[in-house]
């Protein structure tokens, strides 16, 4: 894929506090890049810099190989932004809202009408075009918020948590619309705290924490980074369980017995479940259930950033 945006050594400081620590990454044309991180990771700061809404201390940002400062107007014309907070006029209709925001990008006449039709169709609001926003549900407002950002058919669409607080049907519709836009050539930078969305739409992922990039890759690549797997074995009234014997089995790293459940951490890639079962039978333990924790982005994310909630 060609590089649409390149970021090299980006830094941002407020007074003497550095909040972005010399990060470098690119956004490839036609991808859905999910930017993830806990609260305080500097995702919003990074997005605001990319939007041109915030200055940066040092580094370089290139759009198609040229510094964005050299032609900022042209860059912004190719940019669409879906903010986390709704930016809509409640007393206007859906169509009028899109017309207003599209006109800011210079659309008029037939081009404006075509852009409005494209945006309404993309988010499934064509039948509600003449209805006032004040009558819309939360999910419809979220979809209209997206429509207002895409009427000019931007090259790069930045979406900052666009599905916060909406119903599952609206969320599915939005995700389907995003996939369709990407199929039609739009590049999307997406932030969310919903890992199931990342699993569903991402082509590549960047995880930030404390203003640094700590991991990057496809969802499959990030899952492969996790070198351990968890095995949970439910026992019936475990007695005289010689835990030290389990450490003689290849791959076993940690072992913990919580009431009737044996929690075992083993090295991924070493198949040792049969040996664990054989040892339990030898120790005359009755097995009630076995569960192997599947790799998912949630566990990878928590392992990389820590499990405690931060603000």
C-alpha cells in the first residue's frame, strides 16, 4: 500500500511537560487504522495535531510526501472528521445539516446535492433526510454526525469514538458503512474503546500509552505477541494436590489453585494439555471442566497497558 500520511519523530509539549514522545508511524492508503490506548495515552492530542487543530513541538507530518504545512488548505480539503461529541444543528433537517458542512468544503450546485445523497445513503438515512435532528434517536444522530463528515468524499476520514452510547443495530450499521467506504477507497483512522469493533473492522492497529507507541501490527500479529496461554481446570473437591509436580511438565510457568479451579499459565506453542490431564488423573483428581482462554485483543491490550483504570 502507498503511504498517505507519514509521521516522523512527532513531539508535543505543554509548557515543560512532554505528552507525545517522538512517535513515528504512517497511515497507508485504503486501510482502516485503529488507534487504541487507555485514558491519558495522548490519542486525542495526536488526532488534533493530524487535523491541524493543534500545533506540535517538533517532528514532521507528510501528506503524499509533502509537509502538510506547505499546503495545509489542500490537506484539509481531503480530510473528514467525525468528532466524539455530536456537531449537529438540532433545528435543521438531516439534509440541511449535511448541506451546511459540505458547503464549508466548497461543494455547491449538483456536486453538493450528489454529496448529500452519497452521505445519506452511506449511513442509511436517506428516508429521514427531511426530518429535523431534534426528532432523531441517539443512533441516528451518530450516523448523521458521520454523514456530515463524508459528503465531500474525503481521502482520509478520522473517526474519534463514533459509536459511543448507541444501540447495537446502529453500531452494526455504522461498522458496515465504514467497511463499505474502505472498500471504495477511503482511508480511515479510527479510535474506540470497544475491542469487538477493532476485531471486526481493523486492517492495522497502533496501541499508544503515555504518549508513546507500544505496539503496532494487524490483529493477528498483535495476538501472536502474547507468548502465554491460560488453562482453567475445574476440579471436584481437590485434595492433596501436589502443585510442584506440574512444574515438571514442559511449558508450565505459573500455577494457582483458587477454591476448586486450577489456573495454569503455559507457554504458547507447547502442547501440554494431555500431560496436565494425565498428571491430574495420576493424582486421583476428578475433572469437571476444562477451559482454554482464547487469544483476543482485549487481553493483549490489557497486558500491554496494564489492567488498572487510569484517567
